[in-house]
């Protein structure tokens, strides 16, 4: 009986590592999609990237890529630079089993854009 309990615990622990690896692959795909979307947006928008309608369009695009609410995506302008930030949730797989709160299983994605010459 002791061997059975030990085996089950070991399998559960190993599955957490596999699930975290799969989660990391998914997060990497989201970040890559957001990076590509921002780069494409900058190429397509050109000089019009400062318009409010374009910013809202970019917010929606990033929120779809990173699977977050569009209201959580922040776009800040500073002269020729635009800074974009958005939360990426569910960074830790099986966070409930590990005792990690959902609000601590988040990181902030950030990217800066500069006006092209």
C-alpha cells in the first residue's frame, strides 16, 4: 500500500512538470503572436499609429493574442515612442495544487514601438 501511494504521488509530481512545459510552449506562442501582431501593426499603420482608432484596434489585437481583456492592455505615448503592456495570465500550470494564487500566476508583457523614419 505504501508503494502505491508513493507511486501515485510521483506520477502526479511528474505530470506537473509535463503540464508546465506545455504551458510554457503555449505562453511562448502567445508572446510570439503578440510580437508579430505589433510589428505588422506598425508596418501597416505607418504614420497613423497615433490615432485613437488605431490604438483601440491594436488593443483588441493584443488582447486576442494574449487572451486577456482589452481594457487591461495599456498603451502609453512618450514623444516618438509608444509603450505597450498587457498581463499574461496562467503562467504557472497547476497553480492551485502548488498553492499559488491566480493573481500571482501573472506576468506583464511589455514592448516598445518607435516611429519609423
